[in-house]
């Protein structure tokens, strides 16, 4: 017989994620009636680890699986907004991105970089975003960036001359070629505020790490 403390611990695992302590049957209802939470990659991986755990009941694993289930496993197109930021004076940079499906944000990231240019950060943000999308089994994606240079290079309108940029360009194309469908579109900065804020968060993490 499972003790009350063990039950409470399992309820807490669910509650910490959905915001309320609840047994499996109630957690299922709460999840089905709420808008999907946006998870960072670390949070997503933590939930996956909990699902693989031998100590968690199968009923709880099913709840967690539903929580991170993405519609792209069936059909539809995801939107990925990415941005990069760099400060040459402090030699810090950051990347940020957000993945949405039908207007719902399902994943975001903000990561630090050291000694990268703004263009390198822009490329690395796109590489990260596409890679994470593939990890989520998303294979149809529309990508948006406020870097006109990067967008035109990926779309073949501009040549890539710098050796470091050529390597990054190749990395992006490698990830994109694993997609069933993709598009890369330039947007104005005011249409990319969420990814812009995340890239600046990443750059702040880089400053704090020095």
C-alpha cells in the first residue's frame, strides 16, 4: 500500500507543473481545460526525465506526457521567432527564441554566448530554434527573424563570404534539411519583441557569468 507521504510527493510533482496539487484524475481535467504552458528546454527535459523515472506511477506519467504533447506530432505548422544580441565592449552575447502553435507559445529559450558578433548570435539563435523544434517532432515550420542579412543568406539572395558565417550557414541548412517544410521570413524588430527580450536575457546571463 502506498503511504500518504508518497502520494503527497507525487501530487506535488504534478502540482509544481500545473500550478495546483491534484490527484491524476483531477490533474487530467485541469490540463485539458487550461492553455498549454510554455516550457523552457530545461523544464521540458525535466518533465521527460520524470516520465522515464521508475519511482513515478504510470498514471502520473500519462498526465505529464499529455502536458508536453505537441500537436505537431499529428499535423499543422509551427511558428519560430528567433533573435540574437551582442555587446562587443563586454564580449557577451545571447540568443533567444520562441516556438508557437496556433498562437500558443509551447517552448522558449534564452542562452548566453561569449565573444560572438551580432550576426553570429543571429545565426546561432536560428540553429538552436530549429534544432529544438526537431526535438519536439515539429517538421513544418515558419521561421521569423529581424536580421535581413541572415534571412537573405538562408534564402539564397545574399552570398555568404565570411568563413565563420559559412560554417554557421551550413549548420542552419543541415537542420532545415531535416524538416518536411520550412520558410524563413524577415520581420521588423517591433514584430519580434518576445525573441528580442529572450536574447537580451541570454546576454545578461553571459555578463553575470564573467
